[in-house]
């Protein structure tokens, strides 16, 4: 271990103090500050699949968001209104996000893959008055318009349409001067819909202090400065985009690289890194798993200096393959839609491959037992954040209109993440599983992640998902769903080989007693494997 790095973390962690201003607004306190101090500083460098390019300086983001805020205000949108932002990686997403914060509205980003039914639920649940979207999604909105009478302002970013305001008109016909709205740091600013294990998606409410929390994200995890060109490969509908495509980088004055595309191609991604001076990259583990299946030696990736991953734990073998090709360690970061970054392999922490890293500055993170007590070294328990008496900046306030599920996240003074881990003697956190993913087999507790990691070390395995399967003798056994690399055949011989491989790589009792070869794994639109879907089918059968 690099002791100096460890000491640096100890010192920073011990001495860190959150800024706690009474009033705060990211648009005025950060975007406008960069616009004033360095008006020509590039905020966004944007390309699409046709190699078209657009650029925005911080001064342009500032002035465009002021014009948009004036236009929305004239249309009847007021402070506290909920604005649904339903765009892909169109450059208007960043301007709209900034305008919403600026005017004190509550921004609710969503993925463009939402159905009309999903949209109707969100608009109704959030009492949204406004939507900003494109033509593809406008068609969905009009299908459900009659059931959403409170939606009175609709803005179209890509043209003109009856009953809709034109985004371009709002920019061109409104002043670039906007009287700043004074927002308290404790006022609502964002509403993310997040799926739970049961019920309809929950409305996760964040305050304006969320922008302050991501000072830690940008500086310590993304390791950014104002000279960086940062690429976060993430859907704009998810909190990861707020972390790494908005607040984190712009806190540091970094330029965002944006690739507007309808799909993901590992080959195109590597070509883009080769052809543009991208210095830092953030991607979900699924992205890196796909990248390492390519012939990495064909590409010049030398512009990269720092890579991070988030969304689910990253397997050590993926980290090692990427490091062999680029010389860079993918640094895992851990947090949730409900939180800022809680734990990570920060740039000053010597990473242990497969570990979640160490607690983020400003966050009292621990593993606790059922009684709310911190457990001893190497003892498994619930990952929790101490939120009383000093709440870390950026923690969600509630699941709106859902007091029961809000209360279920608390155990005394702790916020319970719903994830399980243990802490080693050096203070590193090690993910075990979601609390409801643990497999109990013949008295043994088995976390799926370790089995999946072992399977991924086999050259025939491209992806794997491990869940419990019912068994009369053991109660539950381990079942693996496996996607093979091209050219591999899912034979009985290979299944036995994989079982033996897992027995050798990890504890023998953890090997998958059932293996099913599949063409693909069910995933959320943000790329996380939906183990719950596989598990429900297994137990339903």
C-alpha cells in the first residue's frame, strides 16, 4: 500500500468541513462565476454520429439559460414548479438544467426511453407543470396530455409544433439579463425517479446543496481541473449524469465532452478517445466490460490520464485488463440516486482492485449491524451514512409523498443504503451485495458479485449474473446466467469447466450449481444488470 496516499486521505477526511451557506444556487454561484471570470472558457464540446460539432462557453451557457428562464417565466412557470426534462445528449439539456436551477424550479430529468405511460405517471406524481423535450417524446406527451391537466407549458427543442413553445424562439425573443432568484441551500431543486424492489418508482428529492456535495465528486474522485476534457458516458436521465456530466465537472471548470448518439458502440467509443483529447472518463462497469472485449492495442488511448467507474461494483479482472492496455486503474466510486459520492478509490488513495475504496470526505460512512452499531473489521453488515446531527451535503431529503419508504431508509441516526459490505483492517470497503441479493445456501451466505467476478476471469465469459435458485436440500443454490464471448459454445462440457473454474478461484461452496447460457442479460436503461428479474423468474418457475 502507498502509505503517503493513505495518510493524505486520513488527513483530508479528518479535517474536511462542508461549506454550509444559507443561500446557494449552482447556476449563479458556479456557472455565472466561470462566465464572469473566464467568459471564453469552453463548457461543452459536443459531437454527434455525423461528426457535427457544437461548442458552448460558460458565458454562452449562462446567457442562454437566462434567456430560457425569462421565456419560461413569461409562460407562467414559477419558482417551485416541477419541470420534466426529457432529452438525450442534446446540448439543450445542459442549458435547460441550468435555467431550471436559476429560476428556482425543481428539475426532474428522465431518460428518453420512457414510455407514454411512464411519462403520465411522472407528470402526475410530481405535479409537473412543464416539460422540455424533443419531437420523438412530444408524440408520447400528446398521447397522455388529456390525463395530465396540470401540464401547462410544453417546450420543443427541435422545431415548431402546435401547442408547443419553440426552444429557439424562447432564446431569441427573451433578454439575456435575468434577475437572480434567491434560493436557500435547503430548498428543493431536483426530483429523481428511482425504482425500488417493490412498487412504482419513488420521487427522490434533492436540495440546492446537492451542487455543493459534488465539489467532492469533481475534485477528489473525477480528479478534475479546468484544463480537463471530461467524458461521462451516461444517459442524461440518471443521477450519474448530474454527478459526472454536470455538477462535478463544472464545479472544477472542466470542459464536458458530449457524444450525442442513439446507441453505444465499443469500437466507436475507443475511436473517439483516440481522435479527441479526452483526459478523463467516467463509465458504468457495463461500458468497461464491453471495451475490454475489443482489441485495445489497436487504439492510441494516451490522452487519458484518469478513469472512473460507477453504477455497480467493477470486477477486478476488468480493472486489470484495462490497466494492462492503458496503464490506468479504473477507480470505482460508490453512491446512489439518494446520495452524493459516499465511497471511492479517490486519486490520492492507493486502490485495492475490487474494493469500493475509502469513505468520501465529509461523509461518516460505516458498516453497521441490525441494532445500528458499527461492526468490527471484516464483519459483514449494512452500509450506512450518519445523517444526525450533521447531515452530509447532498443527501436526499425524502421520497416525496411516501413517508413509509422514507422512514424505511433510516435506522436511528443512520441512513441505510440497502447494500451490504465489510471493512478491512486498512479501512477499505468491500461490496458484498444488495441486501436482498444475498444467497443463503445450506447456512452459507454467498454474495453474487464474487461469483460473477470469478466467472468473468474465464476467457469464454463475456458477462454473468448470479442469483439464488430454489433447492429442496439447501434452500437456495447459486445459479449463473452467462453470456459467452463470440465463438464460444454453451456446451455441458463448458458448464462443468466453468463450475470447476469457480471452485478454484473462490470458495468451493460458492460455485454455481446451475448454469444457463443466454444471449443477453436484462438490464436497466442505465446499464445495471437486473438480477431481481432473473431471480423472480427463477423462483416463479
